[in-house]
C-alpha cells in the first residue's frame, strides 16, 4: 500500500488492490487504530470514518484538499 505522505502522525495512503474495477480517486488516512477514507473525485467527501471525531475529520479534509494535486499525481503514477 503506497504511502503518499505523512503529516502530524497521520499516514495518507491508498491500497494497491482495492476494488475491481478500481474505485475512483480516494485516500485513506490512518493514525493508530483509526482510519478514514476520503473521496477526491467527483468531489471531496468523506467515504467512511472509523474512530475520528468531527474536529479531526474537518482537519483531515482540509489537509487532503491542500494536497489534492499531490495525491492525484501519486495515484496516477502508481496505477499507470
């Protein structure tokens, strides 16, 4: 599972074998036993949350939005 970047103890990554056909562009965010999945397309939105509180989720969505191009570039480089 390729890690795109880490930030303040959060690991932003995607699974290399998730979905057939492959799911749309998204990123997983993990910290300890907590994980969230965030869609980047067609629009930025939370797919699921396992353990993060509302404030942390808002922060994570901002971090993903700020790094959207970086995430998309890593996704495209990996899957092409």
